């Protein structure tokens, strides 16, 4: 804060020559209402106290007009008693403090995610062993819906959004997103494919003749591509990205290169999921 600003805060008369002019200026400011309250908060330091109000003269310098408006009576007293002012400034202070404090990145392996993946695999094994067609169909359809839905959302929503975000935002998103998907997506792909194979065997699709069997081949081909991409490219790339984003000296060019290919493969996964829905619709309507 400059000496002139300090004098302006210490002595209101240095801005307005008399009490009458200060009061008149305060009344005119009060008539402007909440817009000036917002301006005072946005001035970020024109008038802040330990109570997070906007009424002292601490903080970085602000334009003389703003300081005169908000640091002088009677408008200053009006603001000091206003719960709106206190709520707004408290919210801004908390947000600024939270942004300034570095948040620790979550761990890659989360016990809850591992436990849920193991439970889902156990349910699939139980459905296969029991041999109940309804149970096995439920496991296959439920895991397939989740796998397809998440792939489509990631490929056509999250991916394009991440490509347009700034690096710090992308880093924060990926450090929280990867631990949630690193076990989820492989588990869903394994459960969907395995339960689908056993279900097709139970129903008799594997014994069909041509040309109906071409639909079975199409389903197997699409699922194979999805599984290979997921297990042998997306999973290792997820782990690689996680540790790249963990490094404070991460190379932005490397991040852009890896993320570019990663997002393209995710988009391919989404397109393949649309194709498998077409095939499943044919199975559902009858071959």
C-alpha cells in the first residue's frame, strides 16, 4: 500500500474535504445498493478486517473512489452491520484460502475400489457356477450398461472437455478420476465379456449356422478390440498419466502428447460401444 493510500485510510478527510461531503458521498453510494457491495468485495483488500468485513483499510491499494465509498461513514457503518457483506467476504476468503493451500493427490490404489471390483468379480463367478440364466443375464446386462455408459461419457463428454481445459485443472481432474477408474473399467470389461460368452453358450448362440453366426463373430470382434485397448493401452496409460501429473516438474509437451493419444483411443472405445449396442439390439430382436 502506498503512503497516499495509507493516509487516505487513516484520514477520510484526505479524500473528501468535509464531513458533509463524506456523508453525501456515503448516501449516494448506499443508494447504489448491492452492486457496490459486490464491487467492494471484488476490490479484494480495499477494506478488510479480521472479521472478513470490507471496512478497514488493510490489504492492497484500491482506487480512491472505491476506498472513499466503502471506508467512510455512513455507508461503512451500513456495510458493517450487513450480514450479506459478511457472508460474501467470508465465502471469498475461504475460497481463496482453499485454493492457496496445496491439496494432496489421492492414492492410486484405493481399498474401496479394489474391494468393489473383487465383489463384482465374485458375483460374476457365482452367476456362472449357479448357471441360472436370469442371474447371468442380469450380471451381463448390468456390467455392459455400466461399461458402455462410462465409455461413451468419457469418450464424448469428458475427453473433449479435458482437451480445452488449462493444465492445472486437467491435472486436478485426472488425479481424482484415474484412481476411480483404474480398477472399475477393467473389471467391467472382464465381467461383461466373460458373462456374455457363458450366456451365449447357454442360449445356444455359439451353435448357430451362417449367416446368423456372423452376428456372433461381430460381437466377439468388437469385444476383443475393446478389451485389448482397455487392458493393454488405456490401463497402462492411465497409470502413466497419474504419475506424470504427480511430478511437480511434469513436461507440458509430454502431457499434451500422451493425453492426445489417450483421448483419441477413448473416443474409439465410445464408437465401438455404439457398434456393440447395434449388435446386441439384433440379438435382442432375434437373429
